[in-house]
C-alpha cells in the first residue's frame, strides 16, 4: 500500500465471517492493481455515516451485505436498473464522487449457472424454490436470459404470488402452489433451491424430493455451506447435472471487481483462494 492505493471494502452486521476481503485482495494482486479491501462492521444506526465516509475518504468501491442492502439505497446518487428490479444494492461504485448502486448477486448467480452448468437458458423452463431476498435478486437476472417460463414456489405461498406479481408479465414469472411443485419439477430444465433448507448445520434437510427432477436436468442450490448440499448429492445420484452456490459468491465479486476496475476478474484465482480459506476453518 502507498499513497496511490485505491480503497475498497465490505460493510455488514455481522461481517467477521466474510470471505470477500480474501477474495478481492487476491483479485487485485493477481491483476496488478494497487488496491486494498477490508471488512467494516457497520451497525444500522451507523449506515448513513459509513456511506458519508466512502464519499469523504474517496473509496473507489464498496460491497454491502446483510442487513444493509435495502436501506443503503436511500444514501446513493443513482441505482442501476438491475438493482432497482432486485430491490437491493450489494455493490457501490464511486464515480468521481457520484455513488452508483448495483446488484451483482443475481447476475453473478446467472453467470455462474451458465459457465458451470447450463450455457443456454433461452427457452428453458426454470423452477425457483423460495421467495426471500436471494430469490428476488436472481429472478430478474434469469428473466434477462429469455427462458420459456420461471415458476416460483414457496412454503408461504402468498410470498411467491407477491414476488411474481411484482415483475412485468413480459418476464414470464409466475407463482405455483407448493402442491404443484412435483409436477413442475418433473418437466423443468433447471430447478433452483433459494431457500436456506440444507444449510449447515442442518445438512441432511432437503428442500424438495430430488427424485421429482427429470434426469439430465440441472439441480442448482444457492447454499455454499456445505459446498454440495444433500439436495445436490441426491440429485446427482439420480442423473441430474448439479450446480452449487459457491459460484454465485465468486461471480458477484467478479462483477463488482469489473465495475470498479474495468478489467476482467481473475475468477479462477478468486475461487482458489476462497476454497483454500474454507479448508483452513
Ligand atoms: P430469506 O430472505 O430469509 O428467505 C428464506 C427462504 O427460505 C424463504 O423463501 C423461506 O420460506 C424459505 N424457507 C426457510 N426455511 C424453510 C423451510 N423449513 N421449509 C421451506 N422453506 C423454507 O433468505 P435469503 O437471503 O433469500 O437466503 C436464502 C439462502 O440463499 C440462504 O441459504 C443463503 O445462504 C443463500 N444465499 C447464497 C448466496 C451465494 O452467494 N451463494 C447469496 C445469498 C443467499 P418462507 O417465506 O415460507 O419463510
């Protein structure tokens, strides 16, 4: 670090578990960029001051995580279309004093799905299980790929209906009752678990019965702890292609890196260092 170092960080509450500093500092080093990235514990009552600090100190960029992704929008100068659709910001670019908010979670997920499991989503039928914050973020990004239909099912069915209705009908996103899930999965090309069911420590729990999926279809899970959930393990045994949640985390960071630097992200180095950090826990 010297007097030219570009400053970056992530804010959240809690934040000490974050892998973003390890991942982004490796990315800067790998790309020969004089940048430094740190984690800042910011409580909700300090959010406005933290953003003022980004302006005052001239940070080039910031990631924003739970619980600030929605509230931070009030303190920015501009919000991208994708972040507006997702209703949340996870990446801020400081463009000569103008703070612009983006959401790289959804597009990061879709880039990972395309690079790791299913390169072409055009015309495909996609089932999304869950209607929480993560589901909202990925629906808009999935819709940009022109699938034939996106069907959303959620334990609390009213939340799936409200979420689907909040998007334009052009996006072909509709809610289905939980009781129709088995039938929907049997013809879907991609089935995505966006619920927290199966996340550590409840690693044996299944969000749905994997035998409902069509062999050869893609089973995808947003969870990356564990890296291969019980849902993915069983779906793989039944002949599905599988896609885990680590890629979403890597690619949301890759997009943030690219927005800040204008350079392609060194994705394999980023993945390598995050995987190594898991094995040292
Ligand atoms: P959230 O807003 O709290 O939503 C949780 C969702 O899970 C809701 O749809 C909820 O249904 C459902 N759910 C919870 N327990 C359930 C159960 N026992 N049975 C059926 N459904 C259940 O959480 P989120 O922020 O969307 O995160 C969801 C998951 O995505 C988490 O595991 C998180 O780790 C993961 N994630 C991964 C990444 C990544 O980078 N890979 C990024 C973001 C999130 P109800 O509405 O009925 O409660």
